[in-house]
C-alpha cells in the first residue's frame, strides 16, 4: 500500500484513500481495453454519459447501464454486470451434490424451482436415476405455479416501471397466494429448495390441495381483471407498441429463448422442442406472436399464464400415486462424465452443464441463464430511442440479475 | 440417443473429430481441436442437414490438465442436444477462435469465459471482463485459484484490512489442483 | 456542573422544548399585553388609516399559513386514496385512520440533516425550492375562496395567475441545474419543456371563458356564475374545461404527466439531491399546485363559491345574550343531558359493554351534533361561510380526481407529451376560441336582429 500519498476522504476524515477523489471523474477511469470500449467511450459534441443504476428503481436488480445520451435520445449503451456476482459456480465445485441444489435457488430468485430443476435433471443423468412418475407430476405442478407467479410479478413490474402504481399490487395478490401454496409444501415462500435428486422433498398435503382448489376456481377471473387494467389502457399501449422490436433471425443470432423469442415469431419452447419430464403427456399450446415488440412480450406472458393454468388442471387430474423420490444411496458417486440438462423457465432456457469426476462434488458446474443473453441486446433494441424507453424495454425483457450475475 | 446424428457427424467431419461421437441419454458429443471451431460450427449452423441454429450454451472448462470450450447446440432436425468440445487449449495461455460471426449473442458468453478462465477468443470485438472489476488480475474458475490467497494478494486499500489476515500459502500447485479426465 | 446544566442534561428532547418555549411564550404574552395597553390606540389608528395594506398583509399571512394544512390534507388524501385503490390500507397508525401522518412527515423533514452536495451551487441550490413554493403561494392570492374572501381583487387576476405559475419553471430549472447531478439536470429540463409546452393550451383554453365574461377578474367570473348550476361556465365551455383540465394536470406535474419526478426513471428528477426541509418545500409546493389548479378549475368552470342552487335567504335571529343567567345554566346543563340522552340507547341495547363506553360515545355524539349545529348556524348566518364550504367541497372533489388519476394511469413519454401539447391541445384550444367567438357573434346577431 502506498502510504505517502494518502488523502483524507471528504466524507469521513478517518478514512484515507490512495487517490484523491475528484469531482470530475473520467468514465471509465482507465484507458479503453477493447475496440468496442474505445468506440463507446468517445464522446461527440453534445453527448454525455449518464449512469443508470446499479441503485435504481427500474433496473430489476443491480444492473448498471452506462448510457451515452444526446439530450433525451440514447446514442449508445454499455451494461456493466457483476454487482451481484457471488461465485456460485466456484462454490458449487466445492460442495456436495445436494448442497448445490440449495445454491441454485438464489439465481433466479423469483422462479427458484426452475433453477433447481436442470440441476437435478443433470445429476439424474449422471447417476442414471429414474424419477418416479408422481414426482415428475409434482415437479410440473409446482413448476407451473412458479411460472405463473413469476409472470405475474413481471407484468406488475412492467406497469410499475411505466408509472402505474396499481397493477403490481393486483398481481401480487395472485403471487402471494401462490407462494403461500408453495410454502405449505416446501416450507419456504421464496427460495424453495424443494427438488431433490430423484424426486422432490415432500409430498403434497391436504392444505395445499384445498388451497389450490380454491385459488384455481378464481384464478382465471382474477387474471382477466388484472389484465383489463392495462391491456386497453391507451397510455400503456402507446408506450409499448413498436418498442424494442426484434425480428426472429436477429433473436436467434442473439441466442434469445423463452417468451422473448416466441414474441418474435419463433415457436421454440423446450417443453415441446426437447421434451423432458412428463410434458409429452400434457396438452398445452405454445403462444407465439410475430410483432416482437414490448407489447407482444407482455401479451405473451398473459397467454402463458393461461396455458400454465391448463397444465396445472391436467396435472391435478392425472396425478398418479406412488413414491415421490427414487431410492438413492446416501453418499452419491455419479459416474465420471458430462451431462447437460435444460428446462423452459419463465424467462427462457435455463440450463446446467455438469462435469463429474466420480467424486461426490461436481468438477465443473456451468449455469446458463437466459436473462444474460437478453441483456446483451439492449444496443439493438434501443436504436434511436429515449431514456424512458429503456425502462420499458428492460421491463418487457424481464431480466433477473441474480441469474445474470450468478 | 440419435444414432443417425452420430453417423451424419462422423461422415461429415471425419478426421476433425478426435474419436467417435459419444452418446448418452439425450446428448451427442463430439470433440474437435480449437482451430477447427469456426469451420465445424459454421457447417453445423449453415448446412440444412444439420441446421443447429440455436446456441444453447458456451462454457469454458478447466480440466486441470487442459482447458476446453464447450458449445451446446440445438437443431430441429435431431431430438438430441449436440455438445461440441473444443479440446486441448493449453492452461497457460488458452486461445480459441470466436463464434461471434455466427451468433452475436456469444459475445458476452465468451467474455464470461475470458473473465473466469482467461481464454482469449480471437475475433471477439469486446473481450473484457464482465463480472469481475476491470483491474482484477486473477481468473476465478481456474483450478489453481485459491480464494484466500487471491484476497491476500489484492491491494485492499485503506480500511479493508480484513483481506490481509493471512499471508499467501505456498502450497505447490500440483498438490491441490483437481484434475479430471473429461 | 451547575444545577442548571445538570437538570438540562437530564431532560428529554420534548422536555427541553417545553422548558425553552413555555417561558418564552409567557414573556411574549406579558410583553404583548403591556404593549397593547400602552400603544393599543395608536396602533389601531394607524392600521385603520391604511386598511387596504392591512387587509392585504392579513390575507397574505393567512394564505401562507393555510398552505401548510392544505398540503398536509392533500398528502394524506393521496396516501390513503391511492392505498385504497391499490387494495392496501395506507396510513393507519398515526392518529385516527392515520390522518396525522402527514403532520408527522412535515415535522420529520424539519429534523433531517441539511446538506448541500459537493459541487452544487449553494445559493441557487437553496433558493430553488423557495422560488417554486412562493410561486405556488402567490398564485393563491387571487383565488376567491368566498364572497369577500380573496387576497387581492385584481382586474387582471387571471393573467397574473398564469404569469406567476410560470415562475415555477425558473425554480425547477434552478433546482435541476444547481444540484450538480445529471439526473437532476434531465429532470429540470424535462419539466421546463413540459410546463412551457402546456402553458399555451392552458392559457388559450380559458380565453373562451374570458370572451364570455368580458373580464379577467376571478371574483367577477365567480359572480357571473351565481344562481343555478346551469349558469356555470362548464356547460358553455365543455371543450375549454377539458383542455384546461388536461393542461393543468401537466402544469402541476401530476400523473400521467409526472415525468419530471418519474421515480422509476430518473429517481426523483430535479429533486434527487434535495433532502430535509428543502425537499419539503418542493413536496409541499407540488401539492399546493394541485390545490391551485383544482381551485382555478372550480372558479372558472364550476361556479367558484356558488352553491348549485340558490338557497332561499334565511336568517336565524339568535341572541344568546338575552338569556342572561339562563345562558350559564344552559352551558352547564345541556352537555350533561345530551351525553346521557345519546348514551341511553347504547346502555339499553348493549348491556355487555361497560357503562363508561356509553358515556364516551354519548359525549362524542353530543360534540358532533354541537359542531354540526354551530356550522349550520354559521352557514346560514354568514354568506362567506357558505361560500367557503361550497368552494372547498368542489375543490377537494377535483383534488380527489387528480389523486384518482395518479393511482390509475401510467406515465407518458416526453416526446408523446410534447406531441400531444403542440399537435393536439393547442389546435383544440384555438378551435374552441373560434367556436366561442363565432357563437357569440351569431347569438348577438340573432338577438339584435329579432
């Protein structure tokens, strides 16, 4: 540490800093390292940098975006990630297989079950374990409930970022009921830690079934009422129509998945394209729209909620009896090898690539998150738009920074 | 397990594959050298008999002996996931070609592999750190990265004395490096 | 330490306040009484000679003091109203149904740390909230709250009102610029663009009313609308009223036009760097602005302080002094008897409750009835009470409409907002003027021809 050129900080004279913090700091405080950085950080006449986040009401987490603006027009932007980077992949390399499932929950914390699911699927492939059918149905049921709660939250925050204070509270009524349902079987309202290798951690109980029945009977009308607040609202529609339009070829090149990709016209849903669990036996549609703008992404989420309700209905009717976990030894030693598992989460394809070396700890545990790739496309979507449009686009893409930053 | 896919791959890429295409459950895996990556992936992406349009994942792997870049692809022509392992990158200065010419979305995935492993992707316009701060010097997911030593080496200006609570250990790399034949 | 110092250290904060303030008040009261006794006559003579100035000073002070409770009330309405629209409860704990919460907020902003950010221009930074607040208060000087209840009756009152309303822009720009913060700068510029854009439809939309009334004096305008509610200008100028309402929403920076303080985009806009009482000034100024535009809407289009239908002139001749000693007996007996009378039903029908419940309920009900009786007598006896009541009822109805819009609507974007102002509202306002002028010409021609 340099001890001869230390300056007292202006905020707290007991703290000494190596460099004096000036008011006019360079952005960035180091010379540009790549061509893109050099291109981005050169200012033309009339442009200035503004920093959105990481502490911001609309960034859906700790996302920092450095925008180059010319008045209200956004000329360019550079998302800076890593504010929520917790080193989950490294942590998982030093943890047992069972512990890694608990590490998976806080990644996409609003859709935790979809984070656990590919992990347990990858382990089941490495251990060659077959999951009992009842467990698969329970996984699908709870997963679809989690999808509805995640989409309800996404819609609420979409409206909140545009200034509507009310729809979020209406969608949180649904979300609250669903997390209470899931709490009655998993014990947790949010980071569930419910799926286990070979099944789930506890059967459905009477409390869950009765509350689910009550909720299902009014869920559809509630969703209609909630969406009625926004779908015909002139201001909401005008803010969203035509905004952030992406065509299908570009979306595939940007590696988009999930509702954002389906809004551009590509009917890719992993539940249909590469079926897993008991989805081949269930009957549901894959909503697809072709406009690719923010309004299409919003409407697709509503359609997906309705399809999820259909799936839950079928699960309830067709659920078989049987064990809910497979019989496994206490100390798991999978075969050395590699496994890749991918599920359709509410934001897109959530995937795990696990490399095992024969011990009870994974050797490499790669987490693939869909929001990471959606955030990459801001430059394309923000051509010639205003600052306020960034909020709307961000809300319609619905990223969750826990997954982006791992 | 799509045997037809394995046959097509071996027929098309023959000598470029190191060994046969291996299959387990619903995945097919091929290994290629890092220098063949652009040609193989372009063939997989563009040719209609393959049509692997969707890049599901791009990961770096440090096996303890070599580094690998692992691509996962999906195609409508096959019910399997295709795993392409670009093998044999040296651990000291790993370099691999970039696939941003096919999928622009791979730019950030390659940035992440660079940040975590130090794999330099030639052809990526924006290869800088993505999660760690830009002046960070280590590559966290490498097998010789030991967190306490890294924290002990870091500058830790002013009040952050916690990061200097212990001096770096001098355990030789061989003893604590985990390895896998992967 | 001395006894005084030790005692002072042992006191809590409220104790310190009491022990400081009470002696001061006592000294002030004594001084006031002495001064009145010595100089009372002379002062009254001087005041009597300059009555208009005295009247203006009293009115200005009253308005300044009145803005604070008004802001408190509107803040509470907004918090509670939006909460109920959001299916929440809102303020609940402080006072009955949380009604004292805004008072507590007001005290809280006084007690916050007062700092100026590094790099900010301290003079401009401090003056910006003052300018915004004063422009709001100055606009209240011309609004007629009742017959005879106005600050100044100018014959260019409406013009003065719009001129003073434009001062807000200066204050917002000062706040945005002096904060040394790019978000604040954006917010200040957005607000300047928005307010200036909507000044034009705002002023044009009332030109129709001006043509009809022939005067800019707000007092005269209200008197023109006396009589039945069909005499109100809303029926003759519906388009003008609509344009005025929309432009006024934008002038007051309310949703759906609240992008200057869009808290999901630029955090708090021009007010990002403000805290404590400076932010309190901005905050109050916004709600006083809401009150002002509602008041102006009511004055121009909804009859001001006129009742919807003319009440027959009644007069209650009450002369309590004539009762003599009976008055004292009345004051002693009536509350007790009324409490018992109101408590009786609860005693009879709810035997499970303790006896004192009934007494408390009875006393509360007696108080309510007594207050209602006094208000009713004041309403009937003084015309300004009646006017004030109607004015406040109508104004707070429009305040509630603003609160309602905030809870329901999302926000527009700056370019959509400017488009709307310049391409739609201004044209509609012009069309409104032409139609009004044309209609007047036609009606005049018809009436003079026939």
